[in-house]
C-alpha cells in the first residue's frame, strides 16, 4: 500500500488528534481503530481512523469511558 496524501503516520496522527502515541496504540490493541501497515512497516491511519481517534479523544475529555460501550460503538 502506498502512502496517500490523506493517510497519517502515528506521530502526525498524535498531533492532529491530540492523543499520545501510547493512547493511540491502546486504541489499536482493543480494535477501536485498524490502521494499515505500509511496505516500510509504518502504521498508516486513514481519514476514517483519524476521525474516529478525534471522536474518542473528545469523548474521553467529556468523561465518557471506553468500557461503558457507548463510545466503543461509534461508526
């Protein structure tokens, strides 16, 4: 998969989502986002992944928990 203009590496994703790399990795581990890996092995987040991470960050700042299920069920 070649890196398109709209795809983001984890460090760029951190900047635009306001989340730490550790938090983004956690969201990957619990399957809230499923980024692709490029031929170089780097994680590449799609625009949909970035939108989802932004939503998750806002929800957490508003006091929602990932465990309560409502945040985890976003489209």
